C-alpha cells in the first residue's frame, strides 16, 4: 500500500502550540545553563544547591510536559471538530 500523501495545508501556529513549545523548552534552558546553578549554596536539608536544583526540575519538567501534551491534544481535537473523543 503506498504511503498517504502529505497534508497540503501549512502547519498552524496557535497560542496553544507556542505555549506548549515554551513549556518544553523551559527545562532545557534551565538545566543547560549550568553557570546559573553551579554553586553549593543555598543548601536544602544539607544538600548543595547544585543537586537539589536539578532534582527540583524533575517534577517541574514532568508537569510542563503534561501541560504541553494537554494543550496540543485539546487544540488538535478542536481543529478536527472534536468528533473523535
């Protein structure tokens, strides 16, 4: 069976997609900019800042990824007309 032809419509840039992209970009920027957190203080329950800052981003990144997923899914359903629930 031949592959389906590509969708001729150009991609749509919406506020939901831009917000989703920012949600996915934030953890990368925050964690790749090492100079912003490469220090020992302030300590949290005896753990140096360098370590607890990175670990704090784990649930934050998970929440941001879920938010991006929900935004894109909601936008796709609205674009398709909401017929496939």
